[in-house]
C-alpha cells in the first residue's frame, strides 16, 4: 500500500539512541510512500517516539501525547501512534488514559511501523509489543535528522548492569551488540550521504562485542571505522568506567580520526552512594581511570554525568562529591536530581531525599563545575583547533552577519558548548576549518580562521 498523499509528523523524545530508532522508522515509512512534515497543521498522522528514563522525560512524553490527542479530537489529524520506551512500559495505561492513541509500538517492534500505519488507516488498530530482549532492528534505511554532517551510530541495545535506579534493562532488555559488519555498512552509507562525524552510542559503548565475539571489540570497531574515506571524526559516548581498558585507550590515542573526547557516566563520588547505586567502581578506581586517561592522552576532554539526591545521600556524601569534582576537574559535566522509577530497587529504599534538597545540591555542584569550565575555556585561548561548522548566527541583534557557529573535538552536539567564528569567507554547515581560539565567554569559545588570523 502506497500512501503518497499522507503526511506524517514524527516527534522524537529522549536520547540520541531513540533518535536512531526514529530515523529508521522514517526510512521505512518513506519506502512505503509516506511523506513527512514538521508542521502539525499539515499532518494526517502523528507518531510520538516516547521516553521514560526519568520522571521529567515521562511527563514530557505524556504531555506530548495529550497535545496530539487534542489534535485528533479536533479532527486536525487522523492517526496517533505511540512508540518507544514509554509505549513499551506503559501500554495498558496509555490505552486506558489516552484512548485517542490508535496503536502502540514497543522498543523491539519498530520494524512494524509501516504496516501499523497502513493498518490503522485501513480501520484496524494494531499494537506491537514484543519481548524487550527480542531482535534488535538495524541495517534499515535511515532518514538522518541531524542535518547530515554528523550522525549517530547505535552499536548496541539494552544493558546488563542493573544499576538500582535504572529501568532501562526492563524496557530495552539485556545487552545486545549489533554485528560489526552491519555497523560498517551503515557507517559507509552515512558517510557517503555526507556525514563527516559519526557518534557511537549505546546504553554502554565500552562493552561492545562481548556478547557476540566473546571479548570487547570497541577498539577494533574504531580501527575499522577510521578506514572509511571521507570520515573526519569518530566520537564515543556512554563509556562505563570499569570497562575502559588499555586497548581502548590506545585506539583513542593513536587513531587520528577518533576525537580525544570520552563521555564517562560516573554518577557519584562517594563509595557509600556508589554501592547503593549498584555501580561497579569505587571512588579511588574512578580517580585512577581519569588519571590514566589524562596521562595517556593529555588533551583528552572528559565528560561525565552525576545523580544528586540519591536515597540515603547525606550531607557528608554531598560534600565528598563536591571535593571529588573539585579534584578531578571534568571538562564537561551534567547533574541530574534523582528520579525514583517504579519497579527499581532505589525507589523502595528508605531515606528518600526531599526535592528542595536535591535541587539545592544540584545548584551547588553546577556552580562549582561552572568555575571549572570557565577556567578551562580561558585556557583554550591561543590554541589552534579543527572545528565543524554548524551554521550561521541568525540572531537579529547580532550586527556581524559573518559569524558562524562551530564545534571542536571537545563538543558533542546538543550537550556541550560552541565555538563562534568571525569570518568573511562563505562557510556552509559541515565544513571543517582550522581555527585560532581568540577568546572565551562562559561555556563557549570565540575564534578566527587560522589563515585569516591577525594579531
């Protein structure tokens, strides 16, 4: 069934791993003849790819579904479909509370999207909720939504860690790597279509390959990816610290295309809280890993995330975390307040922390990190770095119409800072340029093209 006149609005919520699923669903629908729109007033069909990792994400997913349900009630759209993590976890609740939802697609059933839309348009409601440990969908045509100059490469699905606060294993299943041959084919297609940066994502990238090949294969995957002509950067996110080994460090150090950037979610710096979280590392082990990385790769940019206000976190635990961050001086850092998730051990723990205390501790951590980041930005002044153009400054208040937005190797899309470049040259998104950093402003840098730089 070809639906050339039907327009679909896709709303992708949550993480970049979810975005890859969205892009594959877009690809499958395009092959069926559907077209797409970003304008809800033009849409016949709306698909919401939901998230429920933390409470804020869950609320955003619910609110989005309710807004789309209003459009359906008013006759503005014909079909509403819920997909993704919240759909997998709360199928019955969605059907009961939001009856305007015509079909529900779980995390391991995204390959059914085109058949599901066809069926609903034909008057038949269909739900597809499979075992969360089912076959991972990969190798499908993707419509990349990031602009094309960079793309996410999801290398695995699920997680085996079972941290006490995390629901991911129950909605995404056990850790399942995508075969390397398939990843390399997808990477080649993405680069052929214009991607200059590939960003490796999974719930945990460092464990890649162990389930398929009997050993960790992330380092080998990096070597293979770096052989793809036309690829400029490979960036690695979500590296669990306990799985970072010498082979991986050496691959990052020696492969020129691999960004000297590593995202290492550590969650806390107090042994007592790390133990309650079910984490696999101690504070001393975390310190050792960070020192090892910086000794091997002095210019490496380390990003991490923390959870504050975890059940049982004392004032002393919080102060220990502050001292830990002050000592390690991460280049990039984000802080989440603890969000109790039903069906997780942490949600049932005693000594739950009041919300106002969580927010106060979050503010203290971010204030300290702000000082660290601002100082590190100032230390970049005078350095020459490669940068990827993200677009032109469009602020009407900006007098200089030749200002461009770019990212350095230290900046992952949508989570880190930017480098602003003044240049008389016409640059386009995706261009790789060499830039002399001339200044800094809070989290961001200011620079000039190296061949235009004047003292």
